[in-house]
C-alpha cells in the first residue's frame, strides 16, 4: 500500500515541494501539492509531452519519497478500523499463554516494552477491538493483568489491538518474540513483513 499525502492543499514544513518531472528531470516547485501538480501538467502541455493516466500518482509518489513526513498510509486505505477476534485467534491466544507460562512468564525489559508500544501507537495497522459483551472485555483485561502484573507503558490506554494478529497490544509488547509467535500463519508473517518495511514493526515472527 503506497503512502498518500496527508493534505493536498496545505504548505509543508520548509515552504513547498521540489521534485523533478519523471521523464525530463526538469525541476518543478509548488507551495502545496495542487499547485505542484498543476504546474507539472502545464509544463508537459507547453512542451507537447504526453500526460499519462498515472502521471498524478507518479508525482505524488515522488513527493512522498522526498517528503515522507507529509505522507501516510491511512487506516481507511488499509481497510483497518475495527477488528473482532475469531475462534482461531482465541486458540492462538491460548497457545501464547501456555507458551508464556512454559517460559517462566518472562517479560522483556521496560525500555523495550516502551519502544514497542510507541511503534504500535504510531502504526496505522493498530485497530479498535470489538467484543460481544462487557464480560468479554473484563476477561481480556484480566488476562492482560495476569501477563503484565504491575507493569505498564505510557501508551497503554491508547493501544487496543493489532489488526494483523488480533493481540491486545498492552500485553504483547511485554512478551519475548519466541513466546508470542507460536501459531502465527504464513499470511500473518507476510503482513508483519509489510508492517516492518513500512511502519518499523517490531514483531518479526
């Protein structure tokens, strides 16, 4: 999924966008994306250079490559908003819990948990978990308490769950990878690879 501009009409930090025409390498400038794109189109028309159907995407991709902080992969684009755990997720969660106990309930250091939590907090693949009842939510919170004890991170109240593995993030950030990667499918590994490449995901199962 390609990053897209957060805004097409706002001026970026630094005062504008500088790029090159993808074909001629002529430098182009615009104080915001709409101005930049219109100038790019006008330049090509003035010089009788064809404008392909993907020209706008080429310009936006170059802008995002040069100004990554002005772009993002939105949750809407990724199709991520709400997730509900299914039977497979419950079974895998149980396997993780058993594996956690088998490894003497070991947790990662506070600094590492904080690092992971911050990455998850910023990740567009973080989603809100939906559960069928209040008792289910209470049960899940009790599981988190069993895993983490008195430990926590500054991001706990904002984390909810991962849309890839359906794990409750405030608990998973504390578990060593060898503990929590049990039962991870090939599809999940592929999606974690995408998340690592694009969002610095720490969960390299």
